[in-house]
């Protein structure tokens, strides 16, 4: 599945909903994949937003691994986890992705793009 979305909260929500439907169609477990998609899409809409440029969502399975890729046009802003204050109201998205995914990372793309990816095992 490969789709593009507006870099807005609505676009991030639609990415999560359509990814959930694709996972159902493939007969794969919904979680933690939909939670990872939600976090990466929200980050793309919030931190990777460039007016007039959509973000992309790509889901595919190779063997027993589901790969989730979210591409935005802010290659100059690389994501990273950071220490959080106990009362912080945001900043936990990548910490959650790191906890839920088997692996995750960032890959540079054609300028000005970057792709944040996560992999999870979907073996029975």
C-alpha cells in the first residue's frame, strides 16, 4: 500500500485509518502497527510539514516482517528521541515507536525528503 496525505491532523488520522483497513485486508494483527503508523504520520504532519507538500505512507510485507515507511519533505529535520520531563505534554512519539517496533530508523531521500521507517514481526 502506498498513499499520499495532506500534512494535517486530518491527513495523519486518514493514514492511520487506511493503514488499519489494509492490515485487516492482509489478515495481519492491527497492533502495534496502527499505533506506529499513527505516531509516524502525526510526526510527519507536525514536524515534517511543508505547505503544499504531502507526506507518503508505504506499507509492505517481506517474509514475516511488516515495514512501515513515512516520507515527508523536511529532510533537514531528522527525528530523534530525547529525554522527557515527567510533565511534558508531547515528545513521546518516537519513544513509543522505539518501544513497539523491532527496529526503526531514518533514511535520507532525494532532497528535501526523508523517510522514517519501522519494522515489526508479523509471524504467527
